[in-house]
C-alpha cells in the first residue's frame, strides 16, 4: 500500500497543484483587490481578535498580537481542511465519476490551498516578530517538525473524514459541532497553562498533551516567541499518530473508493 501511495502521489502531484491554483484564482476572480485579499483578510482577523481579547478581555500574554495570530493561523488551517474534507468527494463528482483519481489527491489539493494561505499568515507572524523585536534562538527550528506534525495529523484526519463523508449525510453537522468544542479546548486566544493551569493544572496538562492542535499551537508559540524547547517526546508521539492516521485513512480510501461513485 505504501508503494502504491507514493506512486500515486508522484503521478497525480501536478493535478493537485493545478487544482489548488485554480481554486485560489477562482476565490479572488470577482474581486477588485484580487490576491491582496489573501493578505488583508488575515490582517483584519488579527486586528479584530487582538482588540476583543487584548482590550475587552484584557489579555496579558507577552507579544500578544503575534501570540494570538499564531493560534488563529494554525487553527484556521486545521479547521478549514477538516470541514472541507467532509463533502470533498461529492463536490468533485464531475471529476471522480469520469476519470480515476485517488480520492486522497482531492485532500492533498485542498491542503495546498489552505497551506498557501497559512504561509501568507506566517509571513505576517514573522513581520510581527520583527516589530516586537523578539529575540531569536535555535529553538525556532523546532517549527519545522511541528509543521510536519500538523500536516500529518491533518492529512490523516481529513482522509478518514473524507471516507465517512461519502456515506454519512449528517457528518458535516457533527464535525462542525466537534470543531467548535475543540476550538475552545485549544487555547487559541489564551494560554492554557496560565488561564486553566492556575486553577486546574491536571486539566491544563491533559489539554496541552492530548489535544494535537493545542500542543502544536502552544509549542509554536514557545519556540518562536519565547525561545523554549517543545516537549520532544510528545511531538514524536503525535507525529507517529499522524502517520498511523494517514495510513488508516489512505487504506480506507483505497479499499472503498470504487463504491464512492455509486453512492454519490
């Protein structure tokens, strides 16, 4: 299965890139500002959340604007990918019903779209770090395995959701509710250690380690903004889990993709 997966990724890579480019162009085709919206939208969201939580709720985390934006950027990547994966096969019915295409390539293409947007957002994060004069350490290099962990976990979960989304009509509603719950358990707008850990350290430790998004976001903040080393054992565990989830998801798709056309 692994060899087949690698061969399919190599064979259909160009399609995934072409599809992602087409979707990105279509998003801004009717706009006067065109691609500038890819920069303006995340900046506007950053300003809104910074005002709400920094001024209204008086949050005091150091480098707060960059702090909140790192969480928002990672969460948006995960949230958008997972929500879009539910109906991704049905939305591409015109393609999958006419030619053979490994269905995880649709997932890969969607990740390219949201990954491109995430890169733009992190360019803004780097700009904020320069403005704040955040001291850099070698720990910033941990951002690379943390992003890899994010991609692996997201891809694995997307493949699994993509499969069940073909057969379960109400899965979209379930995923939406589940993501809303995870949003508040991830500490996107606050520090889990400070806000929850001060009253319930065991709950904070549980959320920080057992919620992959909370772990990735907290670790990225620590290594980029505060020069701290992430928990390497937990990072390795989640990378392994991401690989396992990806293998399970791809295997499910390979085993059942011939029946997808009949269902949709």
